[in-house]
């Protein structure tokens, strides 16, 4: 089980209100994609779900429990960032296992988890390399591997593919869709790429200036956009 419920969530940085009345039910196993232009509040919302940013209004519930004040590591959530944030001096094996080491996981258990993540991501042959010896796509795989080893209930992705070139983006998109099938986890994914949103999402959430414009399955948004903003964003392929 990993339901994530957002109940009238708001966020202000001082006098600047960046999110308003965010109400959303995300059900176990759903793949939910947030789309919207730069600055509309996508990253801030993900960071609030992860616990990296305070919630200034409303409630976040994970599996029925209010999590506003729960520490990030206790939420059962792992986040994958656009900038892979790998440790350059560590091997892939060490990067993937770092969180386990910090948590005091016994070596043999950590080893099994690292090798399992490497198998899932088909990167067993990369384990002894350093990040500098990897391509952009391989680095992003390592970043995803670091999330997988923690066996999170919920994966958060913040524009994970936007640093990759177009061909790789398509490959990684399919890879992430496959992971969703294989891992049976809830996935919350942020992008400003409408093709990514249309192909990955069970449910798309369109954000504009900190507010939800529309929520629905990709085809519904495409066929029945609630307003001109959604029509412009989802309806017209670039
Ligand atoms: P997006 O990810 O959709 O591009 P963000 O969530 O990064 O948007 O930002 C939403 C708004 O919040 C922007 O106006 C941004 O400048 C502002 N913002 C984000 N983080 C902070 C912060 N730590 N302090 C002040 N303003 C911030
Ligand atoms: Mg962002």
C-alpha cells in the first residue's frame, strides 16, 4: 500500500505564495505526472512530498498517516533528481549502496540489494566504474539505482530525463515505464515534456501558477481540456 493524499496543500516562501489548494488522491501503484511551465511549483511540491521543504498549509497523508512533520528518511520515499548528484570519487557500487551504508545495513544484505538493483537496471557490468566513466544515460540509471535499493513505497522523479539527448530520453522513458511495471510502486513524476507525460502517466496533473488546472488520464485531457491553458499545453504537440 502506498496511497499519497494531498489535502488542500499550500506553500509560501515568505510573502510569495507558490502553491494553492492542491487537492489530489494518488493511489497505490499509480503513475502520476505533474506538468506545467517553468516556475509553476512542480519541484516545490515534490520536495514537500519528500520532506525536503516544509508544508505551510494543508496536510500530506501517506497510507492514511499525516506526514507533514515526519522526517524524510521515515516516509518510505525516494527521489531521483535531474542532476544525478552522484559522488564522483565513489564507484557505481558505492554510489548505489551509499544510503544503505549510512543506514547501517549489514554488508551482505546491502550487497544483495545493490546487485538486485543493478540487475533490474541492467547495469551489472558498470558496478566498478566511477561516474566520470559513464554516459549521461548510465549516470541516470545509477541515480535510479540509488532509489531502488531503498525499496521505497513511493518514487519521486524531478525532470529526470531533461539532461539527456532526445534519443536517450526515449530509451530511458521506456525503462522507467518498465520499472513501474516491475516494482509495483507508486510513482510521482515531474516534467515539462508533454510527450513524456502522455506516454508515462496513468493520470496527468496540469499545474499553472501554483494551482491545479486539471487532473485526468492523458486521453481525457487531450480530448476534453478544461480550459485554453490545458489545451495549449497538452493538445498541441510541439
Ligand atoms: P518548477 O519546478 O515548476 O519550475 P519551482 O517549484 O522550482 O517551479 O518554483 C516555484 C516558485 O517558487 C518559483 O517562483 C520559484 O522562484 C519559487 N521558489 C522555489 N524555491 C524557493 C525558495 N527556496 N525560496 C524562495 N522562492 C522559491
Ligand atoms: Mg523544477
